[in-house]
């Protein structure tokens, strides 16, 4: 297979990695297995242009994206509905989409898994036409990301600390909004502090990622908790993957959902795959089954086929 690799030198753990040494190992590992690779190491501001170039290049089988959530999401958006497959080098903080695909958590282990990996089709979702691989969210998550961006951190551990600090500040100052959710044919009017709409339902008993990335449904998680003790419990259960143990979370599933915000939308933001974006008054989220080809470890593809 012919790889076109784009590594975001400013993304996640790549910022603190000997990227020249890792790039050399990547080339040697893939070429020793009979693959070829074109490799670009770029600054964060140039990632989108580099991904556009890689995705449009003729003769390329795999676009390998290395970086945090934003880099992986941008790569997936450019490969949606195309024959080229996405290989994920997980350099983010949590790497939740990669976890759902069974990709090893470390850079070198992920690289080794590409040697004899298989291509499989998984789902991708869109929010008002914008593709995402993990989650669209409004409410507390967006507020937490806004607060975290005001804090300084230069490493993965620093980002985790900043996230915890921002989460605690958000728990102590929750902001509820009135929304209407149209889930399939059902209309739900509610007052909520957080809504997360995910590319497939989260599994239970682990970090929030999908056990089945080709399940064909959106997961819709609506948090109605407003008191601090209930919000603390919500965050604690979320970290442990105990969604169904939380009486303050309503869980729905559908192929399409419309979120209409009755509170002034300009007061709020949304988060798509970790990136803050403008929140529209009305957002239509859809799942697109099998619309993204991904490279996964051979054992995972075999297990899915079985």
C-alpha cells in the first residue's frame, strides 16, 4: 500500500516527540513491510492544506494523519465517501475514536500495527453538513473547553490538569438552556445543562468511546442535572463509563436528530471533536453508515467480520 502521511508537529504528544527520529522509524517500518510512504511534517496552521493535498493525490491508498483530535477529524472529513482509507496516529489527549477502532495508544505501537493492518468501513456523522468522528456537544462541555483555552499548558499532562480545573469551574457555575430535540419522529422539549450527540453509542465500563464504530446509530445523551452534587456524580460516572447508572442522563438513539436552541444561541458555543465552533440556532445531525474507510489492526478487522 502507498501511504501519504501528514504529521502535525504542534499536535498533542508530537509536540514533545523527537519527530525527526520518529519519522525515520515510520519510513523504515513501512518500507520494510513492502509499503511506500510520502511524509509531510507540518505546523498546525498548515495541516488542513497538507491533508487536502494528501487526500487528492493519485495513487495513494492510505492517508495517515498524526496529531490530536482536530487533525484526525479534519483528515476524516476529507476522506468521507472516498476509497482512500484513514490511518490514525493517536497523538491526542484521549484518542477516543482511535480507541474505538482498537488502535494501540502509543505512537510506535500504532505504527507497528499499520504493517499488516486491514481496511474496514466505519460510520461518520455530520452536524449541519460538517463531518465528525466522535462527538458534537453543547452546554457544559463547550463551556469547559472555553475555560480550558484560557489556561496555559504545554504537555498532555498539563492539558489533563487544565481540563480538570475547567471542569470544576463549570460544575460550580452550570448554565442550563432550553432546547427542542427531534429524535426520529419524537419531539422532546427540555431544559438541559449538556447534550452530547455521538458517532455511535458509547460502550459501558470504559472511557466514552463506541464499542461498535459501525453500529449505524447516533447516541444522544441529555444531561438534566443542575445541582453541583448531581453534576459531580455525572462527571464521575462519565469517566468510568457508567452512563446507565446515572439517573440524570437520558439516552436516546436515532439515525438523525435535530437540535433547536431556544435560548439565545449567540451566548453559547458547540464543540465538534474537541474544537469550539459557532452554535447555530438549529443543528441537524446525521449518521452516515460505512462512509469512512479506516485502517485497523488485523485482529480487530477479523473480530468484526466474525
